[in-house]
């Protein structure tokens, strides 16, 4: 299930997908994300429309912003991140 990120509190373990609605590479990554069911909650941020939340993720987790970007949060910290063409459905299934 993909959950829109509308508040600044996340579970200890989850995925965060940062998506640019104006980027074709991000569109391809979004198709990859939509094609699978994640084992952990998956939160979706549209970075243009939700710039404040995108900035909050960058500041809170200490991960430089990119889009598209997929973050795996485990035990409250980012344990892995992927961006651009490295975002593939297999990552979500394996983690």
C-alpha cells in the first residue's frame, strides 16, 4: 500500500519515495514502485507539491535530496537509499 505522507511522523521501519511529477525518470521509477506490494509501509512524497515534507525528510534523516529517490528507514534511520534509474521493483520486494 502506498501512503501519501501528510504528516511529519513515520514508523521506525518504512520506505519513503520522493517523486517529481515533472520528471520522466521519476515517472519510470513511480511505475516501478506502483507495481509491487511493499513489505513495509511505503510513504509517497510529490516533491514539487510537498516541498516542506521533502525538506523535512532531508533534514530529519540527513540524506541529500534527489528525485526520484527511494529511502529505506530501519530503526528510525535511513539504512539504504536509491535514486534515479536504480529504483527497481526488486529492491522493494527484497527489503
